[in-house]
C-alpha cells in the first residue's frame, strides 16, 4: 500500500437546457493504491462559506467509480459505464434519489497520479435533467513529505 500527498484538480461541467456551468477545485489530497482499488480523498471549501468543509472520497474499483461527499450537503454517486444507478443526494430541501446513467469512464491512474474522466446523465423520475462531465487530475506534490 502506498499513500502520499497529491495535488488534486477537479473540474465538473453540467449542462441543463443547453446552458453549461463549470466548477473547478484545486486542493491537496491523498491517494492510496491497494489490490486494484484506487482511493482519492480531498477536502472542498465553498468560496462563499469556507467554514463548511466537505470531505470527498473518490474510489475506483473494477471499472466502477464511486464519489462520496460528506459535509453540509452529502451525496453518494455511483458511476458505471452503460449502467444506471439510483443514488442518494442531500439538498437544502432534504434528501432525494437521483438516477445516474454513465456514458463513459476513462482512467489512467497509478501510484504516481494520473486522470479520471467521466460523462453521465442525471435524471429525476427517469427524465433526464442534466448532462455532466467530471474530470480529476492527481499529481504528486514533491513539496510535501
């Protein structure tokens, strides 16, 4: 098992009714590679309320990408190419189940870093409400021991 500090870049793009929105996060995090399972963990802090930390864990195992966010608004998303999963999503209005159909997942990761890209659709009651892209880059941080 190997664990080190990394520089994590996350880019999320969401398209709803032809209008796109993009979010970028740059942070330090950790990654472990063990028995074919890759786990990336990193904190996120909203710009408008930095005291509201969200801890994100991204796990890749057997072609299944799991994104678990714990904090003010938690969520657990499962992405698996060509499959639809129902996932729990917390909002200020309460919890809801959303459907996620994954169009594509590409990975190029090792204990030295790499990238994950995914394209997926979100639906409520089986009606597509957004098209989404997720990109994460993991680079070794040579300044942290």
